[in-house]
């Protein structure tokens, strides 16, 4: 499940335009520990410097994620799961990294496929396509996930749908590669069994 680190992360910024060193360290530590999301409360809700607080948080998160030690620290504490659906998702993330894919596209109705992809902390965005708006709101806080609510359509159109979404959101352009993963039939937990690499534009994009 997604992990959110919250409560008084940048408390001094309620009244100050800059955080303390300890607060900055706490933010960095949360990211190095693999959290999915961080949350501001009074800093942005009632503080005197809400824009500065959000801007600092954004800078800190980006800097840590680009640190050369970030992924090695994450992987040093990561325990692989040998269940077939987890292995399939891990393979999708590994392939995406090796071929420099523009994104990983997950088709999901219950959200499990997307959560497994986020668990791997891939270096590329995860585009989650789901027919459930409620499920999408739950998934959007997961690491690296951008949610798009749409009719998943037939399996034969997965590539065209993924290509269309990736182009519309600006993640990919013609010729970019996408890694697609899904569980068929939909709605069956633990059924991630589809893995495909496609080129954006190789098939005619479908309208959502």
C-alpha cells in the first residue's frame, strides 16, 4: 500500500520563509526511505509562506530522487517477491529502464497492477489507465503514478490506447517506446500476465 509521510515536516515554515536544517534532513530521509508521498498541513493551509513551503518541498524531493545514491539505497533494502504477478511487473520495470522507455502503462480495474509497478520504483513515469474514478483517486498518491480514467476497451486495443494517452499527456512522442502491463481478465487480483513493448505511433491512436 502507498506510504505517506506527513505532519509537521516543515513546521517552521508556518512563520519562516525557509526550513530548518533538521526539517530539510527529515524530508530527504523520507524519500531515501522510499515513501510514496509527503504531505504538508499547516505550512500550506494556514502558514505565512505556503508557496515557499511547497516550492522547497518540490526542490528537495527532486534533488534526492536525482541523487546518485538514491536507487542503490532503495534497492539495498528491497525484498523481491517471487509470485508470478510480481515477477511480471518487475520485468516490465526492468525492461523500461533498459530500453529507456518513455513510460510504463498499466491497465487496471482494481489497482493491483499499478501498485506493483510503483513498488518497483521505476525510473520512468507510470501511466495508470483505469475505468474507476474512485480507484484512480486512491492510486494517484502512489510513487510515480499519473492516473487517467477511461474505458479500458478490448485487449486488442491496449497498444493504441496506451499510445494515445502517452502522447496526449506529453510523456511520449512519435517513435517513443512504452512498456505495457496488465492483468487479463480484468478484476482478478494477482492476474498480471501481460507484458508488451510498443512504439508510439505504431498503431493508430484511439480517442478516449
